[in-house]
C-alpha cells in the first residue's frame, strides 16, 4: 500500500465519520458503502463490493441508537476491507481483524466525544454574548476534531497494519484459512440475531418464519420477500385502522432498547 | 418548493429562505456531540436562522441561544419535526412579548424534551429497524454477487424516505406547532405504523436468514459399509434447517446475555476447529 493510498483511506475515514456527524446520517458510514470505495482506492472495485457486503451482514446489528458510543464501524470497515484486498484474506478473517480495530475506533470515539466538551463550552460562551457566529464556529470545531481523529486512526492503521497483516497471513496453514471461510458463512447469523432482538415481540414473531419460508422453501429472493412483506404490512395497517387500534398499542413504539448489540 | 405559500401565510414572519437554511443546517446535528448534552450544539445551530430573524439584538439572542443549548438527543432523520415545532413556538413567544404579554420561554424546552423521546422511538423503528434493514437485505444480496447496484439500492431505499421526512418534517412541524403529534396519536396511527414497520422488517430478516447464512456439514459417515451423507438428512427434514437453527441458537445466546464479541469469536473458533476436523 502506497502512502498516497493510505492518505486517501484516511480521508475516507474522516468522511465516513462525518456521515453521521455532518451529513445527517445517510448510511455512507456503513461497510456496504465504504467497502466499494476502499476497493476503488486500492484498485480492486469488485472485491471491495463483495467484502463490503459480507462485513455489512456481520455489522448490521451495530447501530447507533440512543447516546451510547458503539464499536466503530467506519474504521473497522475501511481497514478490514483494505487488509482483505492487500493480503487476499478471506472475509471472516477480515472480520476477525476488524474487531480490535472497531474497539480501538470506539476508544477514539469516546475521546472525541469527551474532548468536544471544549467546543460545547465555547458554544455556551457564544450564547452568553448573543453571538450567533460563535455557535456556528463551535459546531464546526467539533466536526473538525471528529475528522482529524478518524483520519489519523485510519491513515496510521492502513500504513502500519498492511505489512504486518500480510506477513502474518503468509504463515497461516490452509486448514485455518478454510476455517475462516466456514466461519464467514456463519457470521451473518449473528448480525441477523441482533436485528431479531430489535424487532421481535410475541405478537409478530411468526413473520420472521414467513420471511424465512419464502426464501428457504419457495426460493423467493430478498426483493420478493420485501414486496410480500410490504403487502402484509399494508393489509395489517388497513385492518388495524378499521377496528380502531387499542390504546395499549400506543406504548409499543417507545419500548426500544437503547444499547443494541453494543459489544462488537 | 411548491408549498412555500402555505408556510408564509400572513401570520408568519419566517421567509422560505429561512426554512431552506434550517433544512441544510439540520444535517450536522451530531457534529459537536459530547456526552453531557449530546446534540445540543447541533440543535442550536439549526435554530440560528430563525432566531436571527426573531431576535436581532444581543440580549434576546443570548437568552434564546442559551435556551436551545440544553441537552438534546433524538434520531437525526426526524429532528426537523421538532425544529419546526420549536421555531413555531419561538415565533409565538416573540409575538406574545410584543403584545405585552408574559410568554413562557421554558415551555419551548418542555415541548422539545417531550417530543424527542417518543419521536426517537418512532424514528429508530422506522429508519434503523425498517428502511435500513430492507436496504441492507436487498443491497447485500446484490452486492454479494459483486453488483454495484446493491450499494446504490441500499443508499436509495434508506435515503429517499430519510430526505422526504427531513424536508417535509420541518414544514409539518412548523405548520401545526404543537397539534400535529396529538392528531397523529389519536387512534394510534403512529403506534400502528410502528407495529407494521416491524412486521415488514421481520419478513426481510427472515428471508435474509435463509439466503445469507451458510452452514453445511460435509461429513460422510460410513456405518457397516453404508455411506450416510449427514447433509442429505438435514435437507430431507427441511431445506435450510441448519442456518435457521444457527440463527435461532445465536438469538437465544444473545437473550441469555452472551456478549456479541464472545459469540463472534466463538463462531470463528468453531469454524476453524470444525474445518480442521473435517466436520464443517
């Protein structure tokens, strides 16, 4: 990996964290999007798409709900995809690598969110003066700190990591590499299980099996399942409106847990 | 902006330009996120165009800015609803003062706080629990075959509803001030929508379980000369049984409080050991 590529990956790291900070969270922080961009930077677009999709399946359960700081998918996605491309690693090995990176990224995230207290204090001071521009400056100060921190994390990780990882991979026996491949087929089960925690309740549990049966037994693809699911949801909504929803249902929306899958 | 006229009715002092600026300023909500007050600087930042219009003098500006720098946290995609309501309330407050009445500045924050929790619940279940999952489900199945279309579909499925809600949320929030949530809660429309959104999410998740999780047992037992291919037995019972069992088992482990990281490493170890032994 050249220094220029590492710099580009670092910039992608800064932009990746900016997705949820500055760009209103448009899903450009997710591996499914970042993977292909890493692929473009490293000259292997196809591998980037495929690795991004696999990482997305595993990390799907990691979402920033509530105020908890979660394992960092931005740096983990970029570096895991990059290492996978540069050293020909299997996706599950890339995921295994992504773990410590995500934890390190989480640490950086905690530091930045603490250090931002300085800029929030600047905003308070500006408010005291009735200074609108001062509030603007404080906000962009925080944004700048996020960018710099994630640029450095990804840039250094890419530059220092790729040689180390490459040397390590050369020494792995074939059976272990095959094992990673088996594991990468299993890992999406974890992402899906975390999602199930988010969605399941006693009333709707059957619909998971509807979706499963559609694909496993009838061979319907995910797009088809989504269309059928939309139809079911529409019918239920119309039916529910017809007989007037019970007041008890009003509470349901607020029940979501705050710390979904906050461990990865 | 087709319905600007509705926004700038005779009573309103807000020009379309202010709403346009507020819309763009709603994106960096979390730019200065910090633990003590979370999205507070971001919220104040998006109030700036409206506050500038209402409070040109420093003293009033200071009061208003301080008011909007209290703790705030909600789902980013739906924040403009609350911004719209807050702008409407600030405007009413300003008018009350001009009429010589005693306004209640604290009510602005009371309403913001009352809205941010329930709206975050709704926003999370729609944007995180439904649009993102459908997008990722469809996106991953295409991208796994190397198609860039998967990435494009993912971004579109999430962001078309996201941007519509962000754009119209500001107007709806502003126009109806306080009343919109009351009217929506009547008859439990929001609750009913959240419920069916979950149903849709679950159907997609179930389908993903079948198409994305891969587990097979290549082991062949030979008992008294007869060869038994284990996988054929599983397929005979019900095809796709193993991935389903793995997913449900993982779900059980999570319910029992096993950490995500533990399960993840467990899977990798089982995969390697199983592969070395020739079971998996």
